[in-house]
C-alpha cells in the first residue's frame, strides 16, 4: 500500500504539453511529484501530460481510481 502524504488533493498549475511524473508511493519529498523514493518498491510513478494550461488536482492520498488525478477517494479515507 502507498503511504498517504495528505488526504487533500494537490492543486497544481500545469502547462500544456508538459509531462509530469506523479508520485504513486507517497514517499517523495517533492509531492505530488516523484523524486525517486519509490526505488526498491512495487510502485512506479504515473506519467501525466497536460492537455491544456490550467489548474488540476493531483491525488494526495495515493488511492485514487483515476491516477494521477483526484477522484474524491480521500473523502472515504477522512471518514475512516
């Protein structure tokens, strides 16, 4: 299971055409992005290429069904 760095999503202004690598393990010090902390685990970062320049919400709980973006799963985690 991934670590949960925070239960709220990370709002990020992305640039059209730019590629981002979302941390799937929860261990990165550069949340929500990968810093290589997953090495030696079963987790790998998720590649995300922005279709438009806008704000998106990257998952902070690492349990989303729509990786790398938030799908509201953190609301169930908050509730326990």
